[in-house]
C-alpha cells in the first residue's frame, strides 16, 4: 500500500511540474509560481514519506533479528536443561541409531596462507653522461594467515558426528574428538585436530549449535 501511495504522489508531482511549465510558456506567471510551489511541496512530502518507509523497514529488520535471537536463547535454555531438538538433515547420510539434533546452511572458512610483495622494481641511476647503472630490485615477499571462504554447504550435528556437506569441501568429525566449540559473531568455531573450522550461519543459529555440541560432549 505504501508503494502505491508513493507512486501516486510522484505522478502528481510530475503533473504539477508540467502545469507549471505550461503556465510559464503561456506567460501566466502567477499560475506558474503557484504550480511550482505545489510541486516543491509535493517533492518535500515524497522525500519525507520515503524516509519514513526506510525507517520502518529498518525497524522491522531490527525487530525480526531481535525475535530470532530471543527465540534462539529460549531454545538454548531448553538444550542446556537436556531437551535436545530433533531435526532433518537434507545432505548428511545418517548411520544406524544416529539422530540429527541441528542442521542449517553455512559457509565454511579456514585459515590460509597468502603471499604478497612490497617494495618496487629495479631503477636506473645516471653515473656519467650517456651511462647509467641498475640499482636492482627492492621488492620483498611476505606471507600472512588470513581467514578464507572455502565452501558453502549444510552443517549437521548428530549424536555421533559433526558433518559439513559442502559444494567445494566437506568434512566430518566424531563428537568425542571436538576439543572446543564457541560462538563468535554469528560464526561457529569448532576446534579439532590442528586447524579450527569457522562456520558462518544465520543470526542466532551459532548459539544453538554451540549449545547442542557442548551438551553432546558433556554426555560422552
């Protein structure tokens, strides 16, 4: 409804602008001035309503995120008390007596080495008329570890395993070999083996994943 009212207001602004132009061509300056005044008022009203619409959208998005976090916190409380949810995994192949307690779409990140260079190439310095020498390259190379997106896929946590079924890379880990699990700004960080796995997911989901993992680890 808001979108239709904005379109109608824009049409009215164009019409008033056209009327103002017609009056101006016809030499009717008072009529042109009045129509121009109405046009300016219409533009001001349109901008005000557009800002109201944007603010309302931001409020709705904030409210949705708040509701999602609140619902996640309630579910975490139930999990901590021992009430583990049962969910359906679309990609993980479950074994006999294996139950899925958490499943969601996620992005897998890992720490990877990146090599980069600094400095400049060789330069020539004049030492005499018609003669110059090369100073050689001053470029140096460095390596740093950065968090790199590896794959998109589905993360599933069962009573036996952590399973990531990805488009580019997949992995699985027995619950008993998970050293630590933590939530870091919508990212589940799972530590097992030498390198941690970083799994980015929707808001609130990582809180639930950490709660499920820690409850399962405590039951081993």
